[in-house]
C-alpha cells in the first residue's frame, strides 16, 4: 500500500481560468514522491499553465526535496515570464516546515482549494 | 542493553541498529523505525515528529550519496542514554557535485538547515570512506514532584 497519492487531473469549475492547473497531493510526500511532483509541475508550465495550485490538504509530511520542487516551480514560472503559485494547506506540521524553509514568503497560502481558485479567478 | 560509566553515575544505555538498501522506497520504513524509537524513548508527539523529520532528511541524503556505496546500503544506529536520544545515519558513498540549472539549484540545500531546526544537535562527519550524520534530541525533564510529609 502506498502512503501517498498525487493527481494532476483535477478539474476546476471555472472556464475563466484556462491557465490554471491544480495538482493535489496526499499522505507522506518524500524523496520517492517529489520527482513525480516535479514532472507534473514542469509539464503544467510547459503546457502554458501560469497559475498553479498545489493542494496539500491531505499531506501529513513534506520533506526538503518536495519543498525544493515547490521553490523550483516558483523559479520556473519566473523563467517562463511570470506566474503565481498557490499552496493549499492546513496541516500544522506541514505549515511549520513551510515556515522554517521560508517557502511561505514566496508562495500564497490558502486554507481551502475553493479559496485558492476564487482568489485566482479574481486576480485573473 | 549495556551499562556504561558516565561521570560519577552509571546510566543505562540502549542501542540498536538497522541496515537498509539505499532506495527511496525504504524511506517510509526508516521513518517508522525512527518513530518507534522516539516514542519508546519518551519523546512527546511534537518532538517525535521533529525527530522523524530530521532522520528522514539524513536518510534521504544518504540515499543520494550512497548510490555509490559498494553494497548500496544505508546504516542506521540508535543510542539512548538517560535524557538524550542519538540517531546516526551512515553511508559509504561519496559526495558529487551535480550539474544543475537555475531551477534545480533553487531546489537544493534545505535538508541540513531543517535538521538543525528540528533536533538539538546535528553532527556531520564527511570522510573519504563515507558520510555520517548524528542527530540528537534531548528528552524534556519530568516535572519535579512536590515532596509531601
């Protein structure tokens, strides 16, 4: 049994957001998972997505390699001409790791996916 | 279990070891082992999470560096004394400097800082024959009970 899941086929009910991509993760996101996360993020940016939502609602553990992938995504969006990265997270320990690594200063944090999508729709 | 002298006192020390293949799929097992050790030692839930997190970072590094280990193994060992739990992670691989583009460079370099934030002491030994990281966390002292009578 795997201790994680990752999905990038998440549909959002908003036709006004063609450049939005949602990647949802759950469980323990470690060095086994982070390369898969990188693949999905890189693909989304190559497809022209410029507003990414990483939904970490079900994540209970996130290691430094996954934090690195998220930081790398911010860099890749910059290199692609600009974009935004929203992270959905409520888990106290995961939030603590985002804070220690300073990642919370380069991403926008939301408490729910709906909140993130609404914010992006308004910004779009 | 063995008993070793420590200053003028004798403290009970327990120790155990685990050897695992240097594979990403082993990380869950390493965290489980570290969690069981930390709980048995008496760390509270927050401290257990922090300890397991730091161990996971050390094992991840060992898996990265340990790819060149002759036997492809990562070696974990635990020593617990009266108030301090120490977890050592060793590999026999070598550091290499990867060629990275800018996004990849941004991705790296947080593991050691996280370890240092989450445990009380990090010791890093880099030798020609391999690398060892020792992580120590101190157990909060038990509350002093008021004497009665």
